C-alpha cells in the first residue's frame, strides 16, 4: 500500500525543509521536494510539521501484575496520541523481569496488545547475574540496574555484583541512581523532625542531590573502569551534570545521560499546589536544578529526553507522604510539553527532535528508526504548532485517568501518528487494526 504525505515541513537531522514523503507498506520509499505518483492515500500536511516518531527509552506500563494502574494496551495508546511511536519498558513489574523467560512473557503480551513499537529491559538483581548475561543485545533494549531504592529485590547494592555486571555485560547498561544509605539517613532525620506527617516538600531533601550524585558518580566510575556502555536515567540535579561530556558526538560516547519531562517543567515550588501528584524518584528539586538541566540539554551534556511514565491510581497518590507511591503518567503529554518550550523560545524544534527521536535511536542503536530516511520504518508524527488545546479529564487517555498537566493549555497539537506506515492516530481517532513491532538493535 502506498501513502503520500504532501507539503509537510520536515524536521529532521538539524534541518527544517518542505518535502513530500512516500510510504510503501511499513517503510519510507522516497523523500523529495515534490512527488507525483498514483497512491492509495494522500495526506495533505500543508501548515504542519513532520517529525520522526518519538522514542521513549524509559516507561513503566505496569503489565504484568500491576494492571489496575495501567497496561501495555492503554499506555501504548496514550503514547501514540502523544507522538511516541516506540517505547522501552522497565523490568519492575510483577513478576519482575529477572529471567529470560519472564522477559519474553512481556514481549508476548506486547505483540498482542501494543499499538506502539516496543522493547523491554532485562532487570538486574543481586542474584541473577547468569540470567542477565544471557540477554540478546540484538532484540533487547538494555540491562536495567536500580542503584537506589526499588520494589522487591531489584535494588542492586552489592558492589561485587555491580563490578561483575559492569565488567561482563556486552550491552548497554541503564541505571537509576540514588544512594540508598543516604536516603535512609535523610528519612530518619525527617521522621525525627516531623514524625509520620512528613510534608511532601521534604521529598527533595530526603531523596537529595547528594544521594543522586553519590550513586551516579559510582556508576560513571564503574563504566570508565570497565569501558562499559552506560546510560544514566533521569538526571535531576545540577551537581550531576559535571559527570558528563559534550566534547564528542553522541554516537561516540560511551557514557550518556537523559533528563525527563517532569524535571524540566516542575520544581520544588510546585509541591505546594500539586502535592504527591509530582512525587517522583528521583525527586523534583530546586528551580536552579531545573534551569541547569535545561541548559545542559542545550549544551549537549544531556543527550536524551524521556518520560519515566509511571502511573498510579489517584487513590494511591492521594495519600500521606510515606504512603503515596512515586511516579506519574506522562507519555501522552511529553511532546506537547517540549513543543510548549519551543513556543516560548527556550529550545528549537530541531533540538527537540534530536533529543527525543534521533538520540534515543543512536544511544540504544535502534535499527532503522528515529530518523526520516528512505528505507527506514515510517514512524512519523504530524504536528500543528499553532493549535492550542487544554488537558482535561475528558481527553486524558491513561488508564489511571489523571495527569499532572491537567488544566494546562498547550500550543501544539498532534494531528497524525504513523507506526510502521500505518496511521494509528488521526485527529483524535485511533485505527487499531495493526499492532506495533518489536524493536531490533544494530549491535
């Protein structure tokens, strides 16, 4: 089947230019200033910008085992509406993806239900090194290590095990970095001062900058020692930025880092209004941290923008500090947030595409995605940069039914999302006839 996107403003590889894009079945067949051929469908993109589909390298879609919060079907659908055509999902489900068999079980669910393209992380623990080393680098996104608090037994705090994984793994290791001992000491101090009624405003003091830096600096030190390919998830502090380099292209970096949407948008002043709805790990911290992270993104020290989409029910979140879980839903609104920053002049759209589309593909060596190129899969998003819309309960697609951006008006609206050439989303309507594909990796 042939589809032709006409008159689009392409945003790709640092350029904006007008072009037509011819799609044949799942892939991009031709990109040219003007294409005139007989096709099955023409999409007139006059006045719209065409970008590659966003690749979100860090989500929690809660399946299996936690499906009262979310599942792969509902959250992949929300992702598609948000212009995210591919996701990489974390291993801390129930059961946790700590064996190759349990990891493959998640792929089977996604093959049946995911509207978007998908990959999953192999989880590491203190006692599954043998399983971790079996992971196929061509078909699995990466190894995930929680070097900080986590659920169940996924906290890897045994230094000998960390040395083993970093020295023996032949594929990318992605890490959540917060030092558990520092967090526990800060928690004891907070309880002494406030008892059990610790205010949410203490969250960035409990999960402090020092806790983040102590852990992330250890990860970087291990990676340098063993020449390991390391990706550090969701930086939240100004202090950590010094650990990363912008002197070489991202394709040549052995150590890369990302920042998440919430750490670019919120700061500690927002706890007064949003409360536990913006309780994340790592914590949203000071305005100075937020501003420094944004600058590091522009400067090239931070390579990727992700979501860490981690939904919980409103009932779960509407709890006291110690009883409210950390995490929130973000995939539907992440691209809109970044395009809002474009509208404010804080970043240009070419840089947004670099950090949300190109660089995740480069960092994880995703095969034939992340760019608008002939022969690549037709994962594409059309956006109207001048179509304001307001986030309301009625248009939130997450299974949990809420968003930290509720009430916010964004200036740009996603009109179409193509997944492997299939128009999965168009002007608020979904076409679910086809499922996404398993990502593969050029390693």
